[in-house]
C-alpha cells in the first residue's frame, strides 16, 4: 500500500489491509477513515475487521462508505466531521485513494479553500481532479 500526503493532517491511499496498520501506526497515523463500501470487490477486508485491527493499535476508526461517483452532502459532512473530531494525522482510503481525495476536496471547498489550491494539492499527491473543477468552482472560492 502506497500512501499520499494531502496535508500535514491527512494522507490517502488505496485499500488498507489489517497487516498495513502497524506500518501506518509507525508513520504516526492516529485515525483511519474507510471510504470503501464492504463487498465492493472479492477479497477486500470487511470494515469490521479493519476497525478491530485499528483499535488494537490505538488507531481511531470511522466507516464512511462512498459508492464511486455518488457523493452526498451527508457523506461529505461526515468526512468533514471525522477530520475535525479525530486525532491527526488521519489516513483515509478507498480502492485507489481517488474517492478519499475527492471527499477531502469537497470538504476543503466547503471550508473556502481556493479551488486552484485544491486541484494543485490533489495533483501533487497523484490524483487528477480536473473532471471536478467545474463542480468545485460552483461550490467555492475560485483562486
């Protein structure tokens, strides 16, 4: 599992497995957000197993599943609350990291981060959100 830093408080990645958690703990990760619905792919660990493994290591855990392309105000609000309430640094994941990055971008936009900065930050982490630029600009600050 390769993780990507979005901010000093948030990193993202593709699928996390229970055996990845000690490495995340070694990086100082204190909280884990799972944006991947259970059963999305054969062989993916269930969120309950990840929660148990995370808590064993003292890592807080939230399950905020997002179906690809189906962002709702409720899931974006839940993601923003998790970032606000959970101890940092936080690690969010989904299948590839794109949904978690998109969730961050939507909540960052809602917090008035300039859209250009959001797009640049995502790109530096390896995630191209250019398809969302119009939606982000409608929501927030343009530069």
